[in-house]
């Protein structure tokens, strides 16, 4: 969800106004995805690298996620949305951690859309920590090296139980992953658009889904007709 700062800059507004409008775009996206009966949506709310931003902006972003959870939890729960939050919780305030834990606990039994919020998350850190857990199991004899498979490794990731993404959408014209779901994105389809995140709407979502539906996904295989060659 990229482009909040540039959206504000283009309108001679402070950066935090872009983040506020970005939250509203996120709120609408969740509703549109839910209405289309898409089972999983993962949003990148705060990167582990975002701590390097000016402190006042970091504090504002942390406050935004706190207010989003506080204001939207009841509505999401009523709509049968299950909330899952991935990322490190070290360094977060105790109040924010309690809110995160409560959001997950409150919605744990819901069976509709699973909304995964990547918060204080980084793909490299996730892979490293999962590898360390696997190495620890081998060192203690709880697992043999031959049991260290892709499937077993995936159970040590923060996204355990969540399917790998089929489609990754990036806004604002940037053409990179930015440390997002590096392991899980191995066979994801990518959709890049120039629109800044606060302006992303249902029409842009429809265009992304239409592009995805028009693609042929082979996962390393060849086309059916090529099997005869």
C-alpha cells in the first residue's frame, strides 16, 4: 500500500494526511474484498524498516494502527472477518500488543475473510527466524536434517496456516517487493499500478483481478498442449 506520502505532497498537505487517507482506502478495500468472497487478504501496514523514518511519523503510524483496530474491530467481527497479525511484537507498546492479541482472540472463530495484517514485519527476518527454529530442533534431536523440508519449514513461518498469495498488488508505480512475503511469493502473480494508495478504489481492484484472471499459471510446468511435444 504505497504512496501515502507522495499523495499528500502533491496536495501540499502534511504526510500524516496521506496516511489518514490511506487508512480509509484500506478500510474500503477490505470491504470490497469481503464482498467478493475472496478468502484471504494480506495488507502490509508497517515494515520493520519503517522504524528508520522520523520519530514523529513512526509515532503517528503506530497510533493509526491502534485506532484502526479500536474503531473497526466490532464491525469486522460482525462481518465474520478473522484477523491475523504477523510481525514482531518486540518493541511495541504493551497497550498495542494487548489490542493485537484481543483482535486475534475476538475473531479467532470467525469463518469469513481472513484479514492478515503484516505489522512490524520483514520477510528476511521472518525467514531467518524460521531457519533458526528449524536449526534448534535439529540441534536438540527433535527433528532430523532429512525432515527439514519446504513443507516443514513453512510451519515455522509467521504465516503458518495461511495459503501462499496468488496475487500481489503494489501501488504508486514502484516495481519491487520491499521485503514482503519473500518466501510465500515464490509463485505469486504481480500487479503494479501507478495510482497512489489513498486513491486506490474498487475499480483499481477490479482491474487487478481481471489481469490476474487472464493469466495462465503453470507453476514451473508447461502448457497442456506442450505435454505432447
